[in-house]
């Protein structure tokens, strides 16, 4: 799978009936929430960031199935796989007898399935930090875990504040974040525009997104536009990639084609592969911390 294809798959899964001859068996009767309504006890969560939210709220034992691209936390990896937003495994989902399905965005195929079989569906759209906090609160309400939701939000805020304090007062380099391109070339450069959590994390980390003025969330950037914007730093994000040093060196070497860029001249091109980098979930502060570590290594450890 190319970097661009991987990007589309990951973002579609983090951001966004087929009739089957099976009868959906009733799920076990859920326990009541503080408001007296029933909390779900058999949950399927398709988006990887939402899976992490459910587990962070202490409801992981109620998860009976996850999406194919779920890779954290470790306990979630052992759960049955149910496809993704665009390719759901309906037979598997029916077999798991869910009383709640959690999805990113509209997820029209999954919604049609849930409507057909009378399963509750929860749409959680997370594109930025404010949406993340709102999603955590809504999920906490549905799961009967409101106190845990508020604690999680407070922890994320504190962690982000700590990152911002470490880099406070330092120069803000212009940064181009590449989240996908054609392998071996600088064609189809996918990046992150202004209204995204990645731009927010970059700002908290002491940088400035060189295309923050672009309203499209994940635009394609031309080489000519990139030269005009002259980034000081290039961050190539390949979340979860296991490439060796030679492969990383090739990615960096590709940028020699734009030798006029300050980032290329000053050898400030970084390949980042941490698995959480494209997930707007409970580990979002780690994204800011990772960016800060690269942009301001001199500030590491500063209290």
C-alpha cells in the first residue's frame, strides 16, 4: 500500500443494506446508568481513535469487536475484527450481537445495517481538539462514564499545556507536514490544512503550519506552492510504518529534488512513524509532544 493509499484509509477510518440471512439475537440486558437508562454492554467500535477512547473511559471490557485497523491498546488487538467504515463485515457484526456500534462520521453503510437490525449507532466526528472533547463527553454519557470522561479531558489538557510551556517563547519554524505522497517522488503531496488537529498540535508544539491558511483539511500541495512557502522543517508522517534505516534515508533523499527549500538545505527533514500520529484520540497530546521533540530538541526536559 502506498503512502497516499494508507493516508486515505487511515483518515477515512478516523474521520468518516446488505441483507444477511441471520437474525440478530438479543444482547444481555445492560446495567442502568446514573440517569436510570440502560448503558450498552456489547459494543463494536470501528474507528481506531474511538476504540482508544472507549478503553480510556474504562469500558474496554464491554467491547466485543473492533475495526480492522485497530492497533491499540494491547487488549483491543485481541478483539474480533469487524471490517471498517467502508467495508464492514456484517456477518461478524451480527454474530457479536452488539447493542451499540460506534462510528466516525456518517458511516452510511453501517447506519443502514444498524437500522435494519435495530442496533443503536453512535456517530462521533472528530476533526479537531474541540470535537475530541465533545466526543469524549458524549461517549462518557452514553457509556455511563461521565466522571471518567471529565478526568480524561482534564488529563489531555494538562499534557498539552505542559508541551506548550516547554516551548514557550521559542522561535516558531515554518513546517510542512507531509502525510502521504507517491513513493520515490514528490508527486501527490498530501498535507494538513488549517482546520485539523494536526495543525493544532503543531501550533502547541511551537511550530507554524506552512499551509495553515488552506481551508481544506487534507489538501494536495504542488511542488511550486511548496517552494513559494519555503518551509524551515519538513515532517514526513508514516504512522505505524516499520521501514528500516535505508528506507527512511530514501524518503529523505527524495527531497533533494527541491534543494532550494530551507528545510532541505539545512537538513531538517524528519520521518516520523509513531502509530498515534494520525489519531485524534486520548493520545493526542503525544502528537504535540513528538512534534515539539523534533522542532525544539533543546527544550526537551524543560519544566
